[in-house]
């Protein structure tokens, strides 16, 4: 198993004051912008991990912590995987709702390759959780009407422009694609998408 902590001594992994699960339960997110900014902070915490050649593969509301100053930190590195290592004989834990499909292992088939898109799936799933009120489910993609955001219901997008609603739905569809190649390719691309949503929400 990859030793992420020793490989990344510059990443401060503290217990912090609150997990993201705590913040959700406490109702700490007041508007759409604060939700987007939370995801940007998670990407900032993930960036040095990817830059050092690792995947986290365990990102969920319980492994994201926020310091008293509001800085996001990632914990739970037990599934850390060095990019390029042999994935054939290794099976990471699968977190329903937050783990990408390619982490599911089938004994009779060759494992799918994994890359940054797997972690970005998890981050998008957190975004989905904050906006929809629950983690994604397997059958969401066969009937998007079960979760499709709009601006008429209670939630962070109530009263938002139609353009912002559609762009947010498009963002979720891309980030949560069952096919890794169709997702955001790296942190920079995903962050640009979030910043676009933030700007759109300010109009």
C-alpha cells in the first residue's frame, strides 16, 4: 500500500475541528456560493496529493476536515494509491455514493485503470450531496428526473437563473459520469468549472 503520509510530509493532516459531515449536519452552508467555495477548498487540499503522484481514493464527507480557520484537509489515507502502480492485485474499499465505478473489482475481468478522475468523481459526489441532500445512487443515471436540479424548489438554487441551473446540472453529469474519460480530467479543469458557476451565480 502506498505510504502517502511519508511521501507528502508537507501535507498537514490534522484532526481539525469539524468534518464536512458535521458542517452539513449543522447547516453551515448558507447559499450556492458557499457550497461551491467548499468544493474549491477540497480541491486545494487534493492538489498536492495529485502533484506528488498519488490518488486518495477515500474522499467522502467523513474524510474532509475543516480547521477553525476554514482550511480543508483530507484524512483517511488508507486507500492511497500511487499512480502507475499495479492495480491488478489490489482492491480498495468501495464507499457507496462516493467511490467511482472503476474501483469495483470483478474477479473474472481485468480491473479498469484508475487516474485522477476517480478522486474527482468523489469530490463531485460531495457537491451532489450538498446540492441534492443525499449522495448519488446507482439508479440516478437511468432516471435523472429523480435528482435534476431546478430553480423552483427549496434549495440553494431556488430563484437562480435558468442558465445557472442548467450549467450546474451539466457539471454534475460530467463529474459523475460512469465513464472516467468523460469526467473532469484534472483538478484545474474542475476548478475552472466551479469558478464559472460562482461567477454565473453572481449575475
